[in-house]
C-alpha cells in the first residue's frame, strides 16, 4: 500500500548476499522491491560484498534509474583484504528519493570491522537523525584460516593485549558506546539489525539485551504490538533474530511496524523476514518533511 506523502518508510532485511554479477541483476531486482514497497531507507545486512569503488558506482547507477532517481549509500565491510568481490559479512544503508536531500553523513563502523553502516540526516533547527544497519556475527568456533565474518573480526581484534577476542561481545561493547555518543550529541537513533540472538528472550545483563538496558533505545515492533507473539525471522530456524530499536524520537513518530512473510519482497534476496517501519516525518524531522 502506498504510504502517505509524509511517511518515512524503513525496510530492514538480512539479504544473505546480494550479488553484483550478471550486470547487477540482483541489485536491479532490489531496486524494484524498494519501488514496490515505497521504501525511503533500506537497511541491508550480510551483503557479503567487498565494496569497491566500481561496484558502488554501478549500484548508484541502478538506484538512480528508479522512479525516486536519487540515492545516498553507506556501506560496511571488514578491513581485511579479500581477493574478489565476495567478502562475508557487511551491511548497506540506502536513502532514496527526496530523503537524500536531508542526508548529511554516510559512514561505517569506525573500527574497520564492517559491523554497521549508517546515514545521518538533518531535520528542522539542526535536528539530527541517524539510521543504522548492523550485523552481528553468529556464535561459532573460531578457525583462524577461515574467511567467515566472525573469523575476519577475530583476526582484526587479535593482539598482544587481546589474545582471546570475542567478536560478538565486542560488537555489543562498541555499538553501545557509539549509540551513547550519538545520544549525548542529542541525535535520534534507529538501529536495524540481524542480532544473531533471540530478541524475544532478553536478559538485560548480557547478550543483545544490553543494547536496551544500557541505552535508551526501545524494540519498536514490541512497542507497537506488545501482546503479539513474534514469529521466527530466519527461514531455517525458530528464533526471532532480527529487530529494529529506536530512541524516543523514533518511538514518538512511529506509525506502523510490520514483519513481512518469508519471501517478501519478492524481488529482494534473503532468507530472513523483512521488517518494515513507518514514521511520521513531520514529527521525526521536527516539522521539516523533505520537499517534493
């Protein structure tokens, strides 16, 4: 359904590789999905792409051919050198159409671990809004010769002062620190992520629950429908791994929160459910909805 003009729609999905081969046909299909669902901002996880300049240039060309015509793209991938276009892990955050005019910063995880990307927008009277796509590695045994997302992070974290790094714990420590910094700067924050943890069984003292107990961010789907059971979000499992958490500014502007069935959007790759969030941009941007 076409949202009202003032609605900012965010889509989040683990795409489990979006391939740049064959003339970027999967990216063309993704663009079709963004158009069909009237997506304002797309947050993609596990893109499994090494974001070279030629690849990003081609993706921008694909996005610019959409009816929305404009795109601002932030990406993340590990600093570890990989030969070829395939690199496990990574994220992508894309602003489309008129929302691009409010985008000021497109950046990634400053630690070189490729764990999140984000776009920062400007609203009325200098108000700042940050939208993040984040991907936490799954729990697995470390194999130093492997190129998995987890093992890339392990090698990059390994040092004399950190002989036994824990990438999943480090993800939480670093993201909490980053969120606290943004909130100290009075920026609204939305984090859309594949947590690789069961987000329906929150322990505030450990695991993914720390993101909620150690910041002021709130699980937006749970907030909107607190008594509705959450379905599994991974096609080959029974756990709800994906969620979107937002600061009070996003809570106050939330209009709708949806979890799509597996396989939708049809043209967007992935083995996870897609999450949709609709926000009232007049509230979120401080009565500064992007111009037509």
